[in-house]
């Protein structure tokens, strides 16, 4: 197993999520930029339209539950570019970098993460991938 880059170890992410859980301001920033409904709090950076696209692609029934484990091996993969998802995420990080966190540890964490993310943001792409196991028909 490879080591995490400096500063991106388990302690870093434990602190990040602990800080995020305590701030309504962070929730408001992510909801506004990702287009999330007011009752939906997310630790992801996928916007409401992205969530809807994933639910549609997976044919999730009303009341169904979506769990993204981000692992596995697919047989047939189809990639869908989603530049609008990246645009929303960039706007959120730009606001986070521009804000004055004052004494709020959650806003400070959001600000610091925004600085880190934007340094390499143009090297990343947001996309949706659907996949099926070998021998199965892909999703329409």
C-alpha cells in the first residue's frame, strides 16, 4: 500500500470531517454551489443534478438508497464527461478561498482545503462512469 501524500493522512481527513460536521456556514456554501436541496447535507462534491443523473443511470427506484463504495472492477465501462459538475465545484472552492474564516474551525478547514484543491484543480475532471460485470448488458 502506498503512503498518503504529506498532510493527507487519516488524521487530516478525520479532522476535516469533524470540523465540517459542526458548521452551518459550510453546509450553506456547499448547498448553494452544488444545487443541493436544503434538507440534503452532503460530504460529497456531487451536485444535485449529478446525483439525479447517477440515480437515473442506476435506475434507482423511489425511496431506494444509493451507496457509492468507489471500488470494484467493471467489465464494460462508459464514461460521461460532466464539465458542469466541475464548474460548480470550482465556484465553491473559489468562494471558500476568498472567505475570512475568522475563528470558525470548519470555515478554516474549508478555506485550507480550497487552497489545496485549487492548486491542482485544472488537472482533475468530474465524470460519471457506469459499468457492468463481464457478460452483462450495460445500462441504457
